[in-house]
C-alpha cells in the first residue's frame, strides 16, 4: 500500500484532455487506495472497478493543476500518461496530503523512468 484515501479524479484521452473516459466506471470520481510495485500501479477504488496500469504501459508521470472540470492549486494533481492498448490516456489522482503526493509521485515517476530505460 502506497497511500490510503487518495482521490481518483478522472481518466481522459491524452489528445483531448476535456473528453472524460466513462467506460468501465472510469467516469466517476471517488476515493481510492494506491498500490504500486514493479509490475505497475493499482488504484483500488471505493464503489467502482479497480484500475490497474502495467509498468510497460506507463509513458510518463507529471504534476498538473487541472483535469477536465476540476481545478486545484499548482501541481495539486498527479497525471499518469499511459497506453490503454494503442490509445494514449491520462489518469489523474489527488493525494490526501502534500507528503503523500510527493511519495506517490516519486514512486510513479521511478516506474516510468525504469520503463523508459528498457
């Protein structure tokens, strides 16, 4: 377990960040627990299907201040850019605290960097 009580904000198409992906329950915001290991990232969502992102699918990880219709303070969101099949998507999460955000970002960023080296 990397973090408890984070917030899943949205998943959108990377080419059109205003277009929310709603399939598989991805359209609904909510709390999630964040897990991460060598094989990837898992967001265990409350009341919605979990979201698993394999390490090999991760393109990059960055900080953001908005996702679709949700604006926050500067660098208040973690944006995971990844491939769902051949489609590039972006998933946004918000940590409960700045310390938690830093820890999640560092772990996700290291996964993306390891994959880039391969």
